[in-house]
C-alpha cells in the first residue's frame, strides 16, 4: 500500500502547487502582493541494506512541501494622485497598528484617512511614524499615528524682518517722488499690517524714505497713517547703494489688536555690501517684497517625500513637516507570517523589526501619491499552471494503474 501513499503524496503536492498558482493569479490586482512559490523535498526510506559496493539501497516514498517562498522584489509603482497613498521601492514594510495595539507590517500602500484624520489602511489599522513638533521631526520619539486632518493649524509667526527689492529712477527731479513699495507684515496674533514705503529724492544720488502703517492699526493712532520708520539712502555714481544714514528702525508701537508690541523689524534694503535697492535710469519700481512672518493657517494639502516626511502646506503659505512615515526591515523576510489583508507579522524566524526612516539602514524609499502593484507575472504563472496540471494528471494516472494492479492481484488469489 506504500505505493498508493507515494502517488497520493504527488497528487497532494500537485494540488498544493495549483492552489498556490491560483492564489497568485487571484491576487494579480492586489496592491503590494508578493508572488509565492512552493519548494518541494523528496521522502526516502531509511537504508536497510547495501549493495556490493556498499551503497545504500533506498526506496522513494514520495514528496512533501518543504517551504512556501515569497518573491519580495518590487512591484511596479503606479501613480494614483491620492496624497495618502504610498509605494515602497526597495527593502522594508510600512508599520501599522490595530485596535488591539498589535503591530503588523505591509507593502500595500493604498492608505486613506480615518475619521480622526489619521492615515490608515482600508481595514482600519493606523499607519505609524515619527511625530513632528513645529515642523521638526523627532525620530527618537515613540511611533504614533500620523495625523493629516483638515483641523490641523499652524500658529502665527510674528515678522522680524522685511526686504524690498526696488529701483529708484535716477532721472527723477530733486524733490520728486517714486512709486511707493507696499508689503504685509504679521504680528504675534497673525494679524496682517500693511507697510507703505515712500521715497523722495532730496539731491543727486540721495533719497529719503519713510515707512508708515494705517493709524487704525495702532492703539490711540490718529490721522490716516503713522510713520514708523525712516532714513536716507545714498547711492554712488554707478547707482549702487553706498550707505544709509539717519536711519530710524522700523518699530510699530502698541498694536490695537492686543498683539505683542512693539513689532520691531529689521531691513528693508539690505546693506551696502548686499543691497536690495538700486538707482538707475530705469523706471522706479518694486520687484519683490518679503517678510519672515506668517498668519495662522489651516492645512490645505500635504505630500509624502522619499524619506517618508509628510510635508503639509497651509493656507498661510507655510510649509511644515507633519510627521515621518516609519519603515521596518527584517533579517529574514521569508520568515514573516502572512495573516491576510495584505499584512504580515514578525516571527522568531524573521527576527525583530528594525524600524527607522526610509532610505536609511538599507531601507527602501517612498513614492507619495502612488501604490506598489502586485509583482505577479501572468506569463510565468500560466507556465507553472501547465506543469502543475500535467503533474496532477500523471500522479492520478499512477493511482489508476496501481488500482488496476491491485485488482489483478486479488483476482489471482480468488
């Protein structure tokens, strides 16, 4: 009856192979799925006799499945345009956490956001990473959920400096004026205040300037505008700023909205060594005006960088890091246990997860707004399918033949 067991083992092995191939084909469109294959090993009886040369005489007893191997080569990244989607290229896995706080690992980056604004898997597990405080990521902190909800706001940043890039026309007559420059600055509450910089030519190559704000911005202010800074600009014969004299630094006194006062500002024309204003025969005009301050703003969009940093863009124009996606690597990927829903769990065979930033420690990089497709090769799977089918048929034929031989033996006895 051992011959039946041998043929049956072949039949079972072929059936397992067909099952694996079918599973691969059924997951061709599963994001992050890794193609699987079976490794077989033979079964032999212990040697109970030897031939004249001393070689063992053994009889084969069939085949069994030695291992299930996953092909962890990259699938093709596919752009989706969805900010929460991510594709890993290279070694590593995203780290996720379920309601029972169990850590799982996945290559499937078809993430979305849950009701709390946390990046999560379609099955509700949150994606873990490193937190950011005021735009600075702390990779030494414990892993936590990554929040990208619309309720995130950034605090106001009071202006401390201003810069105006401008040209004053050298053809302007003495006592003539140039087009004023305007820009907005922000106080500690995020309130914008409009600075107006006026220019008057007082002599050849010499101009005075005055900086004013609406008087309503100042507690107890009177009139239409209040001068909050002034000075004299001296140019050389080539139109370059040579010096500034009689400078009264820009300082806005007690603000009417209750923000921190005074609002002191450096600038706005650089220095003689690195000026931002010139005097040439071109028309008077301002080409740029900037400040380092910002109003408070709400999150309007975000992108995921190659190192996993989630960079948020706010309505105020600020760009700040919201956190950084963590990536886990293992000593032996084949030792991971597949638990369904595109998830793996660590085992003694895989070793503990080594968690860090994408692009470091041999970990792969991340492509935001994309997913990694399955790496199943349909042509290869169909070739395997033909071989498995033939193997199944051949083993079935062996069983049929053995059955016929058994019946003939029984007939002889009768």
